[in-house]
C-alpha cells in the first residue's frame, strides 16, 4: 500500500523528495484537487500583472516525473485510522501503510454580504489567479478593492495597480502588514504604496460587497462606499483539517504533532499549513502558513516516514524576506511587540528602518526595512536564542562582528 500524501503543495513535494533521499523505495501516492498540482504559490500575483506566465511559476521538482510518485486527482472526504484508508468524495478508497496530511489551507472569509457576486475573488490557488486574470481580460474593469492588507493582500494590490487598475486596499487593523512589520515599518511601506497610486485605508471594516445585476459594484465600509468592479478577499487562511473530524487525529486549529511531526495516530504525519506545533517564542503551539515552514516540515515528515529520526525546529510567528512597495523588508519573530517585558532598539533614517526586540537576554524580533544589509546575522541569532547579556546595545549598534555575535555567552 505504501505512503499516501494528501496534498500537492510544497510541503508534500519536499516530503516526497526527502523520502526518496532517505532510500524509501515503496509506493507513494499524492491526492490533490489542485490543477496544476505543483507550483510556486507565493508567485501567484505575478500572473496578474503579467510579469510571469503559468509555466514560469511551476515547480522545477515534479514528484511524479522525478521520484516515481503516483498522482490521484480527487478531494479527500475522510480518513479511517482503524482501517488505514483515505476516503475520496468520489467514493474511491485508498489504503496506506503511512499517511502524510499536507492538505494546506483555504481562504478565511469575513462575515459580510455579497461575497457570492460575480467579480469577487481570492488568490490562494493557480485556479484563483487564472480565474481573476480571465475576468480582467474579458470585462471592462478599471477599479478594484482588496480586502485585507497582509502580505498576500498587499502583493495582490500592487499587481492589480501594475496592470493599470485603480486600487483601494482596505484593512480593518490600524496598520497594514501586521504582524510582519510594526507601526513605523507599516507607515513607511504604506507611503511607498500610495506614491505608486494605491489608496490605502486602515482601521476600516468591510460591511458589504455592493452588487448590480449580480456583479460587483463596490464595497461598503462604515465610513462610506468605494466603487469597484472587482473585489479580492485576502483576509487570512485556515488549515484544511475538516475531513479529519471523527478520525481520531487530534486537532485544534491545526493538527497537533510531536517533534517528529507524528500526529496522535503514530502512522499519520502532518506537514505544512495544517501543522500546529511549538512556537520558538510563544508558550503555546502555533500554526505557521509560511512557505519556508512548509518546506522544512515536509523534509522532516518525509525523512521520518522513511525511517529517520529528524526533529522539527520550533516555529517562528513571522519569517519574511520580501520586496514591498519597492522596498526590501526582512522580518523575523515578534517584531510588533513592545512593553510587557520587551526591550526595543530602533533606528530610522528616511525610509531605512531597523528594529530589534529583546525579551530578557535573548533576541525576540528583527525588522529591517529599506537597508537590509546584515539582517541575516540577526535572524540567525534570534533562531539560536542565545543569551546575549549586556551586549544588547552593542548588537543594536552593529558594533560586533558575526563571530562575536555567535560567540556571545550572556555572561559578558
């Protein structure tokens, strides 16, 4: 029966690659309803502005062609742990010796009316992106609203603007890009976005998508109405774990796992967005939707399914390296935390902004906007959670070499 993998995202691909690298020669079957199955999800906005084609964002690694996996198109309806089977919505049943749940996540929608109107989109899958592009091509669209100003929302808004649309970005929180940047960083990036022609509205809750003849006509906020022919919803994601209800696999928000990414059922592993695991900086398990986490957890799960004993590193709540509004941004850890035992060191020169957040004697947050040289050293120090003692001011002032940083003992 071999291994069944639910999902075809980067966590699933990394897992299959790790299985073969660790000499697992048994059958591997991937189950997915995504089409195409293997692509670079963070680059979906590049399809909107035409900077990339679909072929250009396909993954260079193909588990079927490169590692002999079998691909089954379908939607998983349930898992029977006692029988060791996966049940598809078609009625087909797949048996497994070991199972990897890498089913990813789905968009989380705000509770507002009008989301069923023609012209409302999300941007989670290739199908979403191609559907939006097709709609823009065949209709006379000049105005768009993006609900949600996280990374996906901001990148989508930028892509729509580059395509020539008038774009309004709406965020219910007081700042954009939380928790990737703090208020200062958000203000710097928001200013850049506005200079590029985007309208940015924060502290505003969407109340209703306005419709005319079944099509999007705008968005109603408490403060007024925004005319638009397209609305893109980017208000977060939720792990795809509903099909595990009643299976015996322990879940909260995501799937609870041990350091080897085994679930409460020893022959079932989890990887990617569905995993709820120890946070490096939190007291409770967290869910991480990060691409880098998906790759790492896929490698760990695949290695252990193949008989290895690899431990998963604790999750970071934020780990991002991106260009937003034309500015490089590197963020890791708890960058928006202040007070309550946190010590903050900040420096700003125009659009260049650097912030280090310490909790006690360890680095808890790193944020670089604009000038990002040397940021990787601080991110490494954060991940290592080394005690730095009285060296915090020297670290914040960049007075220490890399060797001094990694050699700091906390007793200096």
